[in-house]
C-alpha cells in the first residue's frame, strides 16, 4: 500500500524547506564574501542545499530505513518495491534525482498525466513510499 500524493508532497516541502534554511544559515553565518549579494546568495544557497539534500536523503534512505524528518511527521518511509531497504545505488540515484529541481516539474507532469501515486523517483529506483507501521 502506497501513501497518498498529498502526504508525500507535504513531506517534500518540509524536507526541502529545512535543508534550504540550513543552507542559507550556512552561507550567511559562514561569512562567505559576496560581491553581488542577492544573486550570489541565491546561487550559493542552492548549491549548498543541493549538497545537503543529496547527503541528507542518502543517509535517510540508506541508513535510517527510508524515513526522513518529514517522514516522521507524516508517518511514511521509502522502501524498495520488494519491501526491503533501498540499496546504496538506489539511495544515491533517488537522492540525486530529488535534488534536481527541474525534475520536480517533470515528476508533477508524470503523476498528473499517468494519474498515479507513483513518482518518477519510484520508477527509476524500483521503490515506493509506504506508511510506517
């Protein structure tokens, strides 16, 4: 049984918000010198958040059984289609894909066009999100 799209979407928003906030704090308090403050700040924040997101998601998928901070809130986790933890390769592929913002738009189109609860990340890594028991 998969979790519904609304819960998954809200979980993504929470995880992304936490990591972009952490990236912004890292940039600002890390006293990185900025020549054009607003543009450099946004670019730097995105790249730091990309790195944090890949590392964070990989750790959650591979070491914590697919449960992120938002997964704890919404009681969901990501596992392989066979019910096992994600392999290291599936965890890193899924993490990299989720960190690429343009793929999020492709994902929304895919889900709407196919009328499915399954994401492109699920299809690419043979995984699914399920309720935590």
